[in-house]
C-alpha cells in the first residue's frame, strides 16, 4: 500500500482507548488532530516520546488534539501507560488494522539505525525505567505522525526513518502559530 500524503483523506479509526471508551476519529471533525502511531507499549523510544507529549500537552492542546496508537495488546498498553496519567487518548491497535490503513512500515535497518544513532535517548529512557520487557507487536515497526485538519484531510504525513523518529512537535506548533497570523 502506498504511503498517505498531504491532501489525502485520513482513514477513519474505530478503537477503544485505555479506559475502554469507544473512539471514532470522525468525531474530531472541526478540530486539528496530531495522530501518532507508536511501536509497542514498552518501547523505550515510544515511552520517552509519550513522557514529553504528556508533559507538554497543555501547550499543544491549544493547537491540536493528540491521539496516540500503539500496536500492543490492550492490557499491556494499559499497564505501561498508567504511569503517565495522559489527558489525551491512547489506544491499542494490536491487530495492526490502522497501521495498514495508514501504510506504516517495518524496517530492520530502521531498528538498527535507531539503536545506533539515538543511543543517548535510549539510555535516557531506560534510566527512567523504560525497558522493552514485553514486545507484543512487530519489533521492526516504524512510527509515524499525521497532522489532520478540521475536515479530516492530512496536512502532514511523517513516516519515521528509524524506531525513535517522530515529527518534531515544537516545529509543528511554530508552523501552526504562523498560520494563524
């Protein structure tokens, strides 16, 4: 399946979040959404990113809603995310249905690149207690981020080049701020 790109309609997502509440992406029409796909619930890079997003979410929320999806089992994800007390939606797509719909990729080279070139981040995350204790999805899955506008149209489609590569949110916020001026 080809990658999604700017101007494409964002495929709808129907899942349940970590609280068991039904989620439907179409109900977010009228709001901008940063939709982030992560790897597995105990991935050190993913946990470091979630930690940052939770910490900075009050600042992000003014510009867009954040939705996080992991390719992990519900219970594994609930247990791993409990420590963050996130005020945005986090959900499991353990079957990878939406990973396929959004054309997320797998890359052995991306895993190796992430471990080699992002070693300081890996160590920082592990020092925070984030160890990959339960890999319950594709180990080679790469992350991706999509900025979706109020009409459900993808404005930015960012496919990670390695296991820790996500769209820089500060850069994204600055572009959103410039758009309002």
